[in-house]
């Protein structure tokens, strides 16, 4: 009997929480990102990045549509074996250490489907991206810092754990257009984290 009561209470909590992110109001999300380099990023650094996170805040306009502001930090890194590198008439030998720090700041929207505990969504954002691209060899380094304009399509879902608390998982593609001395950059990120409502 006790187990049945616990099951009923748990189901009630789950159902009660299923509309927590569909009644209008503010929410925040904090997620851990794993990113795969694409485009110019992959040409410079090929390994997958396990150093990244996303913080976002949004507002549900209605049961299905939300506006959102997102800030992320993705760090790509690679060590290139000892070699002789030539630039024009000059040559230098050594081991290269390459890094890219990417900071997206995008504004966009998400459209959510359904009203159950599991709510898939599609999203899109645009905005500025700060890129810091650095190459080190011994005591020397070259660094470019540049603002880019970029865009990010996204698909994912929210799973409500209880009223005002849920899990958010998504896949994003960040594309940064060419700017200054840095060509176009891109990465695909898998993100998972928690989403919290404002208690509405």
C-alpha cells in the first residue's frame, strides 16, 4: 500500500510539473557542452572540445513560444607535433599549441511542441560571437581577436522533473561568418543541463 501511495504521489508530481514550462513566465538554463569543430575551426583545430558551457535565460510568451538570450563559452585546443613551419621567406621549427575560445551571444526563439512532461522544440538565434584564436611556439605566439556575426539553429527537448525544474538537452550548430583576419568558423554542440522556471 505504501509503495502504491508513493507511486501515485510521484505520478501526480510529474503530471503537475508537465505544464511548468508552458504557462508563460521566465526561465533559466545552465548546460554542459561538448563541441565538434566544423568549417574553419576544424581546419585549425580538429579534436572534440569537452570544455564548454551555456547559460541562457528566456521568457514564455505562451504555451509554445519562448524568446531567449544565450551566452556560451567553448574552448578548442590542440598540440601540433614538432615540425618546420614556413611563412614567406622565413621558417621556424618547434611544437605548436593552438587554441580557440569562442563566446556566442545570441538572441532568438524556441517553439515547443505538446504539453506532456517531454516537450521537444526547435529554435533559432542570431547575434555577435567573440573569437580568440591563438598559436604558440616556444616563447612566441600569434593571437587574433575578432567579433563575428553568427547564427545558430537548434533542436532539443525539455523533460520536466517537477514543478519549475526540468532537464534540457539539445543539439546546436553555431556558424560564424568571416570577419577580419579570421575566416568563417563553426561547431556542433551537444548540450545537457537543468532548466528552472520562475515559480509561476
